[in-house]
C-alpha cells in the first residue's frame, strides 16, 4: 500500500512519494507554518521543523531544518541552516551561500555572505560578516561581529571580535583580547 494512516503514524510505502503543496516547484515542507509563504518561483527548498523557512517566497535551493531555521530569508537562496534558530534572521538580499549548523548558529546574521558557522551559539550575534569560518561552541558569539574574512576555531574563540578582519584564531578561549584588531594570528588555548 502506498499510504497507511493510523492514529499515530503516517507511513509511505516503497516507491511512494511525499509531495507538499506550494506555489513553487519541488519544495518539501514538514512542520507547522513551515515554508507557508513559498510562492511561484520558490523552488527546490527542503524545510523541516515548526516555523522553518516561513519567510521564503521566491527563494530557492535552501535547506532549513529545525525550529525557526532560516525563518526570515525570503527571495533568495543557497543557504543551509540546521538547528533550532540557525540563520533565523538572515535576509541577505542576494543568494548568500551561508552554512550554519547548531542551535542559534548564525542566529542574528542578517545579510552576511559565504559564511560557514558550526557549533551551538557560534556566531549567534554576528550580523553581516562575509567569508568567515566560525567553528566551536560560542566561537565569535558574544559580540556583534561585522568583520570579514575571519577564521575562528574553538570554544569561545574570538568571541568578542566586532569589526576586526582577516584574523586567524584557533584554540579554546583564544583571541579574547581581539575586538577590532585585524590580521592577527593566534594559535593555542587562551592565546591572545
């Protein structure tokens, strides 16, 4: 049987397809209000979790998995948000190519481009940095990061950077003193 409904389960049989109605093309939406604004032109989005991708209208090629993941992006695409509130406030105004994985990862990112943010609350207050790599719990996470081309790896790495650019900070708690500085290289636990 292609479809079986019980009081607790919906089962799809082998070879059956799961298709959801949207005005766009080839979108998959599962969750309360998930992707409920997708319009004609919004295509190839995968949205799972309550409120995921609710702002998407004509954006395409997005993946939003988790409560409010990628909630605000509307007409653009090529973003991956996995985790509750990941990229929740992103509305880049162009195809942004951001990847955020973790609860609140990149939560306040509004128009940043080409960032990779991995870890719980990693880069969660960053607003518009471009070309950053932020990996680790709370890395780049306690200040409004606007600086570009920063590499922050490790728990709390570069957590206070605001406008600093082109920094490479690797290690738990490294870069605590860097706020607006640029072109620093700090390696090791609590370096700098």
